[in-house]
C-alpha cells in the first residue's frame, strides 16, 4: 500500500475503516499528514490521544464530551424548563449547529426497533421520565426521526410522560428549505399538507 | 436470475455506508431479501420504511445469492399513520410478525393478499378487526389455524364464547361449563357480531398472542415474539 512500510500501512488500514474513507482516500490522508508532520500530524495525534482518554457520556443528557457534565448541561444561560429528546448524539450536534434551541437535551441512544429487538429498557426512557419529574420540566420536544421506529418511539415516550404534566411537542414535518415539490416523496408531501398553516 | 414484482417492505437494514438489505414480502416469491444500492441515502431511505409498497426488480447471478433490488415506489403507508398512536404500532407489529414467522422465499399468496388489505385498512374504520383477522390468517398459514366455526364440545355454531388454549378450537358458553375459567375469551367481533371496541380487540389480541407465543414461537426455535407486537398490545391496553 505505502511501498512496504508496515507502520504506515497499519495507519492507512486503520484510517480506511472510518466512515466516508476507503483505502485510496486513507492513503492520501496519511501522505498529506506525513508531509505536514509538525503542523498537522503531531497535534492530531496528541488531540486524538487526549479525546480517546477523556471522552465520555454526559451523566445528565447522554451527550458526548470530555467532562462529566457536557457544556450544554453546564451552561447556566440555557433554559432549564425545556428538554429536546433526540435519538443520537449526531442529532444533538445537528440541532446545536442550527443554534435555534436554547434548552437542554436528552439523548435516547436509539429507537424502539422490532428488527434489532431494542426495547424501552435498552433506551434512556426511564431516565428521561425521572429527569422530567426531578427537574420540573415544562416542555418536552420530541425531535425524533420521521421514520416508523422514530415515531413509534415518540408515541411511547408521550405515553410514558403523560402524567408528568409537561407539555409535549414534536418537530414539524414537511417541505425542507430550498426543497422543490417535484422532487419530494409522497410521504413528505402528505405530511406537509396535513401540517399546513394559515398564510 | 431476474424477476419483477410488487412487494411490501418489512424492514431495511443498513449494509455498508450507503446500501441497505431490504426485506420484501411479495406474492409470488414470499419473504425475499436483496441489497438496495444507495438505500441508506437521503433520497432512497424514506421509500424503504416498513409497510411501503414497492415495484421491485430482483437480479442475481445465481438463485442462491442474496442479489440486488432495483426499486420504484408505488405508495407509502407509514406517513399517514405517523400521528396515530395505535395504527403506527400495529403497522410495526404486522411487519415484524411477518419477518419473524415466514421462511425466506416461501410464497404465501393468501397471507400476502390479507397483509396488503390489512395494511391499507390501518387507521381507517374498523381496522382493529381487520388486524385481528390478519393475525388469525398468519396463524393459519403457518400451520396453527384456530377453528372458530363450531363448539368443540357440543358441535353448536351459536353461543361461542371461548377458545381452548390447547387445541385452538372454539367452545360455547354451554360447552365450557365449569372449565370456562381455564379457556381464552373469544371476542364477539371475531364471530362477525359487530365492530371491535378497543377492549374486545385487546381480548382478541391476548387470544392470538397465546398461540403466537405457545405454538408458533416454539416451532421457530424458541425465538421470542417481536417486541413490536407487545408494544402494540400495550398501546391498545392504555387506550382501553
């Protein structure tokens, strides 16, 4: 792969296992890093070693950070009355990229799944119910994927939280910004039409 | 090898970075798997939700290969049920049970036709009876059919009120006598007497659940009945 060097081959092999990379792009990345050893490779190695040692799940919300409580939960400026329930850490990071939500999160770590035999006890649902009660949450926003498993999970959570007194809301479903109707699938058009609002 | 047929999506499992292994239920080829290239992508993933109707072309070099599907959407069923807290778990339950109970590539035309009609009925009118009847057809097609036509004790066709948990045969109130407490209640809606109330449907699901658990599951190697069915029953119990 690299001309016979075993260590470099091993590095290429590890990088090629990352999502979005294959052997060819891993080779290019390794070559690029070796050429910029001081500026790129050494800091990358140090940062990776540090994150590998310190990364953990936030004990409150399930976000991944290098501290016991993640920056979102630790931020005193964020609203404490709203929790946004997401399926995965990647969804939390996507919500944060948008910057539209100023409350806190709860990461389930998956959805109820018939295929993978994932039940409520495998997800953080009991922990969410306890959190809503203890932290006197006024609104729970169900930001789960618009899939059969995602919405089945949302209904299950709604039932589990029914007697907590918290207001339950969910994300709207419909036409994405910049989307053209002609390219949308039937389901999205159906959902958009059902959720139409006064103009 | 190549064939083209419409099918119902039972599941789609991610395969590699961008593909999916899709499980379709078709009339002529039964429960049949195949790879959909690009199936995990933004454009294709919404089309592969459980319950969706697809026009699929399956190709493989040899019959024994998993092969690949080329798909065209016919219609989706899940989007209109997303807000329905009973019909959505029923759709999950139906797809999960088909995936659980059927052998691969074993055609079951009557079950396909019933499944097709039941999925179309979900969330509309008296769909709980349609779902219950579908579970009876599933039991029948997998070799564990119930006999609800006449009483196993007296032979009477009237007054049927129970099902024997051992034989799956109906028993009338008169025939049950002192054994009534040991029999499974038979809801009237399954005898064609009126629509199913949620509590009647729940009785019916407990009855079919008994046979799914005690007869079908052991025959499939003691695999547990999919949790999706239990969640549907729980949701219905909360609605009662």
